[in-house]
C-alpha cells in the first residue's frame, strides 16, 4: 500500500456500560482520524454467548461470524477496553475466545492497537499486558508504541455529555492512529519486484 491508500479500521470495545470512559474513547475515534483513514465500531460483544464447545459444535453464533468477517475486511483493529481486576473484562476475553476459533483466523496478520482508560494512575496498563498475551496466540501484529493508557480519566471526560474533553489525550489518540496506519501500510506493502 502506498502512503495515500485509504485505510479502514474497526474498534472492538471491551466495555458494555453506556457511560464507560472506554466507550466514549471508542465513539470519539472516528472524529479523530487523519485524512485517508476511517474508523467504525464492530458489533457489541454482549451478543456473544459464553464460549462453550458444545455451542460451537452446533454452529457458530451469527454475531461471532459477522464480527469475524468485519475484522477480516478491515485494515486494522483498535481494541478499547477497561481493566478489571488487573486484567481484561471477561466479556472481552469471551469474545476473543469465540473469534479465535473461527477459520480463517480474523486476527492473524492484522495490525492492531490497544487503548485503555481508567480512573487509576496507570490507565489500564495491566489489562494491556494481559491482552497482548492472547493476541500473540492469535498472531495479530500488535502496535508496540505509542501505548495509549489514559490514566486519571475522571478529569478528562464529560460523562454527562459522553465526551472526551482533554485535548492532549485527543491529540495523543491521533498519534496512535497515525502509527497504526503506518504499520498497516507496512504490513500490506506490495511485494518489490
């Protein structure tokens, strides 16, 4: 891909709460895209049943297959998630467990960025590190830097209007989106010959 090739990213949200900081971040991303990049949300992972081999044997649930296809069609994925108990929310892990069993594997070779927001000082860092372990198995190309860990999030959001109000954080998100675009263009670079 050349520098000017349009890219489309999708967001995988690991929170179900409407006023979640992470939900606000995910909904803000389409407004922060540099020229030539679009971002849209994937479906809600609450539609996935608890992973169960018996359910899979009867046939993959339609929401799982639909999301897998959206991921495969995208140029990259941005996972936006809170941290629960030093790790990822169970609903996100469940979604990854389902998606990991779909063939062809939708995350394999897919450029991926992680974003977390938390009222705590380190902004969800432990969730990111646990998530990276699962993504290694899924063979995603996880962007190493810049890492987006929005700490002390309470002062950076207007939860009544569901808006990310901190301009430095908004600008940093643009920096990461730009880096993900560079990774996506590198991964999909046409062969030289």
